[in-house]
C-alpha cells in the first residue's frame, strides 16, 4: 500500500543517513548504498559507478550481470550524469534506471538499478533520487579522503626517495673528501720534505728573494696542510659519531681558551666567558672544534689597530640554547655574509 511504501522510504532514509555517517571507505559505502536502493524497489541486480564521465569506474555490483549488460549500464550511468536527471532504458527483457549521484552541483557517479519494469514505477523515482542524493554526500566525503590518502602516500614516497638520494650523495661526498685528502697529502709531504732539505742544506747561502721564496713555500705548504686536515676532519664527522653527553660549556671554553693562550698573549687579546653558560646535550669534541675555530678566526682576522677582545654569551628559549661569539675584529662585508657559510670559503683580505 501507499502508506507502507512511504513508511519503507522513511526507514530506508534513516538507514542511508546512518550508513553515510558511519561508513567512510568508498567501496563499502557504494556497495551498501546500492544494496539499500535495490531493497527499496525489491530488486537484486544493479551497479554503482563512480568518477568523471570519461573515466567512470564500476565500484560495486549486485546480482548476475553479463559483460554486455554492464557496458550498457555504464553508458546509461553516463547519460544520467550528463543530464543530471534519472535516465531509464530497456535492458533486454528488463529495464534499467540510472540515478545520478549529485552533490554541490557535481556529478560524482551514478547508481543503476535493473529489474522488472513494474518495480521501477515512476512514482518511486522521487524517493530514489532523494536516497541517491543522501548517498552522494557520503561518496563525496569518501572521494575526498581517498584523494588525501593518495596524496599523502605520494608525498611519503617522494620524501623517502629524496631521503635516499640525499643519503647516497652524502656518502659519495664523504668518500670523495676522504679520498681527495689522502691523495693531496702525498705531494704535500714531498713539498715539505724538499723545502726542509733546501733550508737545512742551503739555508745559509740563501739571501734576498731566495730566502723569501723558500719561506713562502713553507708557509703555503703549512696552510695547505691545515686545509687537508680540515677536509679529513669533515669526512670523519660524516662517518664517526662521538659519545653524546651533558657538556659543561664553561669548562669547554676554558679549555679552548687555554689552548690558544699563547696566541692570545702574543697579540694582547683576551676572552671573556660568562659564568652562566648552561650545560648542553651534545658531543664534547665537536663543541671544542667549533669554538676553537671561532676563536682562532677572531685572532687570525683581528683588526690591525687594536688587540682582539672576544665575548661569549648565551640565551635560552623553548629549551634551545643559542651561543653568541662576539669580537672586535675587522668584520665581514655584507656582500660576503652569505658565501662564507659555504665549505672552505674565506673572505678576501
């Protein structure tokens, strides 16, 4: 009866609302929604199609349907999506009804019901369209979440690939640095040996330009040795991890200052270390290297008109400690302030 049919429609509407609110996965949602719509008209054959018209995919099917019938159903689904209205046509001895899944003006797909014509009565279309509209709300949400998951998966894949590439490049650089530093040491040792032999055997006979040139050879060889040691240390940092511990930074800086005391005394320089420097978690040896380099630079690149004065302070914000090393040296021109952070770069003096 009409009253029984209206009661059935209300019941199915509640069921569809619950389904849309509870089921988030696209395929189970489409299959359950298809089954519910079939139940309204007491049919057992149909299919759910999702996607744009030019890439429509069958995502759920009920009943025994031949391949030709499935193609015809997909074609009818496209017609309904294009018209944005239900579309019906004969399908052999049966009749097919396609209900577009419309949400916010977009055709997300269609539900196709197949069965006896008398069960697909015209007056039932309005109720079926309303149920399909409910289902479309859930389909839209599931499609959105599916795209989000695909996008997240693609991002994770890209990040993993990029990380692998960077790791490989890092290993190549470490290997290159280690190899180059060792290859450079052999000729350098030879240069230093010949320079020492010349000085020992012929030093007293060298005057003027000869003595000056020999001094330059030895000085430049020493500079090159320092660069090679820097390269070796850089390659070692990439390969060797020191023990992480609570590092007393006041103690570290006092040790570094003590090691540089002769050089500081020679130029009349001084270092002021604030007593409130906090301990930090890190590698003590690396901390010593960092501050040794900073203080060494402050001495090396001091202002010619005044002795170097170095001040070391710190501040803590959000559990992170920033150390500040300030000196009164010659300074770095603004045009060089970015390039100096590249490996082995120096400001022209």
